C-alpha cells in the first residue's frame, strides 16, 4: 500500500479483497488518496456515509479541546464504519464537552454530514 502523509490507519482484508484507509483530510485530499492507491494498480473509491446517517460508538475519552469543540476518543469498532482507533470528533452541541474528563467511558451517537462525522449525542450519564 502506498503511504502518504496524513494516513491515520489502514487495514487490508485479503479474504474479502478489500482495504480501508482512514486519513487526516487536513493533510491529504480524497482525490490524492485515491490516486495514490490507484497508482499501485488497485481500485479505489471514496466511501461516503448517507447524509444524516447515525451510528453508535463507545470508548474512552483521551482529551477534550473546548476551543475547537472536539473530543478525542479511543473507541471500539463502529459497526460498518471503522475499526477500533483513537480519533478526534467534533461535538455538537459543544456544551456536551463541559462535564467530560479524560478517562471517562462514553457511549455516543455519530451523525454523518458528507465526509464529516459529528457526535450529536454524548449523554451526561456516562460510565466511569
């Protein structure tokens, strides 16, 4: 697999003849990522969740950035979306970040908006 700056995680499943590449869109564009993969002779396409699609996740809070309105979560597999990883998510409404602390176990709901996934439900009644 071609490695580009900005690749966060890649996973290849030879049995299913499929690969998933997650990347930081501030460092590489989808078009650059697809072109790099295609340059190896493999096929590539961009997976986009349906607008408004919601999925559930669970994980442990690593850090909170109140200025950016984000939380970094070490989460388990999000079925049909991504493997376990540490990832920063935008939270809307940002007020949900006020009571979080690193180490909190949380369940959350992600909503897709094009290529962006936003946490739209981060219940206060979380596990510690």
